[in-house]
C-alpha cells in the first residue's frame, strides 16, 4: 500500500505544488476543499501506517522492538482505517469525472482509435 501511495504522490507532486501556490495566492473554494481533503487522506494514511506498525505482532518484534500502549494503538488504528476508507471514497467521488475520462482514454488506446468496436467489416 505504501508503494501505491508513494507512486501516486510522486505522479501528482506538480499538482500539489500548483494547488498550494494557487490556494495561497487566490484561494478558490473548490481547490481549497480538494487540498483539505487530500491533506486529511494523507494524515489518515500516516496514522494508519504508524499505528499498524505499532500493533503488528511481526514487524517490531522482528526488529527487536516492542510498543507499549496496545490498548491505545489498536483502537486508533481501527478508527483511522475507517476514516481513511471513507475519505478515499469521497476522494473517488469528487474525482469521478477525471477517473471516467482516464479509463475511457486507456480503453480507447487499448482498442485502437475512437469508434473502433473491434468487430469485423460486414
């Protein structure tokens, strides 16, 4: 999951820089809301990752470490995971048009030019 997140973040680094710059110079409500949503997704992802490592029965012991406070980290992990899933769902809904166009372009590229149904000439 970390690799997917990292690749996604690298692909959109230019967008992040542009959005932060624009949000500071001339804030548009939609752009600021999108930036806030992305910041919440990032924060939830980080909490899920850290708490997941701290409650893991394999990762920390393999490194010779132990995290106290399981009673704190386990509920935090569960809550942040649910929040992350909800935020990701909102993220997908907000960007559904972009996702639809992306899939459509990929499908057209895979099947040749626009209008090609892949059938035979009758």
